[in-house]
């Protein structure tokens, strides 16, 4: 059997199978053989990484099918579109694939534009459609991906927390800090209504921060907010009973 090549960039585009799915695929190949062809481009696998791995491990023969693409970007674009057709994808998987598709569409469009002078493709409008979610969900995921950390993203991917909840908690944390830090709007502590409002708001902020501290290791909210965080650190640590923030080095 021909030794196939694996390009890390291509393989990373493919959402991994769950343990149950991989076991089921293994059992199927061991029982019925590798019935689907492994698709390749210039010797690199573009579809069938798991099948190839299983066949190599158990010495099972397989067939290949050569595909033709004009560039690496077009090959990667085909991989993404092929994966988007899978039925077992979560919303997060589809969004990440759709974002990558948009990136490759942009690259292909730039190449095409430089050669033919045609209008570039507006890729951002296709992300929500390809992911089969709302544009707001895509926007929120991108915000969480940019400002959140790996542990929070893992929780979203595992279904432990929704994209909307993660987004609301991150934006809520920043808004809460801005409310506390507003030195130009000092409440009148002689007014019972003002005191009550502060107490309610403080309780909500403490609950919010406790949730974040228990679920997030680090949140990147930008260097411009670092002085504010340093000033709030002692207050929040005292109020929440935990270490307030792990600031960037």
C-alpha cells in the first residue's frame, strides 16, 4: 500500500471524532474493511485521516482517490466544505469550520482578484449561513474566542455552557468593572434608595465574579484595562474571598 502524507494544516481542519465514534469506525473497518476511499491531493490526505490511521494500525488495505485543486487554499477550502456536510457537528464545530471557510474564501478571492480583477467575495456574510446559526451567535463566539481562555472555550465545546452564557458573563464582567470604576458618578450614601441599589448591584457583581473565578483561568480584556484591574484587585479579592485577577505578564 502507498504511504500517504499527512499535512498538519489539513488534519487540524477536521473536527476530531469522539471516542465512541472512533471505536465505531474501527469496528466497522475491522468487520467490513475500508469501504470508502481515502481522498488525496498531491499525496496528502484531504479526507480519511481516521480511516488511514486505523488501516495502518491493523494492516487493512484501502483505496485512494486523487483529487485536483489549483492551490493549497482550494484544497483546504474543499476539506472545510466537506466537513460542514457532517451531521454530527456541534454548533461550535460548525462555527469554527465556517470561520475557517471564510478565511480560505478570502485568500482564494484575493488570488482571483489579483489575477482577473473580479470583485472580491464578501465572506463574512456566509459564516452564519454555513454554520446554520444566527449571525449574533457567530459574533458572540468570536468575541468569546478572542477574550476568553482555553478552559472556557473547552466548556463551550463540551456543552457545559452555551455560547450566549459565556458571552454574557464575559461582557458582564467588563461592564461590572466599569460601573465600579466610575469615579465621576459617586452615589449619595445618605439616600436609602442609592444604598439599596448599590447593595443589589454589588451582590450581582460578586456572584458574577465567583462564577468567572470558578470557571475561567484567565480573561484577556486588553492592556488598556490593566490599570483599572490593578486598582480593583484588592477590593474584589476582599469582596469575593478569592484571588481577583491573574493579570497578563
